[in-house]
C-alpha cells in the first residue's frame, strides 16, 4: 500500500521553532512511501524530529504533534496549527510516459489504460519574436 506526503498550506510562524518545523515539513513534501513498514517509520521519524526541534528551541512554546487518522489510510499531522501536513493513500498507479500528439484524449484500451491530456498553447520566443504552438501534454492513468 503506497502513500504520499502533502504539505497543504502554511500560515505565518510566530517563532524560530515554528519556522524550523515549517521548513522541515516543506522539505519532506511529496515523498512516496512504498509500504506499511516505511509508513510507520516515517510517522515516527516526523514526530521524533519535531521533538528534536522542541529541544533545540527550549524558550519557544513546545509543539505537541501527533498523527490523526482522518480517513482509512489518510493521516493528518495535528498539533501543528501553522501547517497542514497530510499523508494520503495512493489509490491508483500512475506511470509518466511520453504521449504521442495523435493519441486520443480519453481513449480506453483493453489493458484498462486511460490517456488523459490535451493540447495547450505553448509560447516561445525566437530572436525576440513570440511564436505560439500547440503542444500535447498528458499522462497515462493505469486503473487497478
């Protein structure tokens, strides 16, 4: 079972402790966690690192962090009021591959693969002249 981290939004920090924790959480944003053992270790490591920051800045009000399961296999780091840090369960498998511009935008195949994407305007400059091109951007979604 795979999970990914997501640092939703940051609020203004009040002291050096909160700034250090916020920078730490920004540094571990969008990490893929491969299995349940790695998830347990990751959650413990985050709490241990926050405890370390509490010890590094003893004059600041301590941050009492804990994990809260908001949905089956989704977790929120609570007690960190200035940051919205979550661990989400990855429900689908995504594989990034180059896509031909001639691929269908919503074509399903017998392997249950869906191509998602479309043509977008791409502006580039060539010797100071603006050139607009249509470029296909997309990815494959592999459904379980």
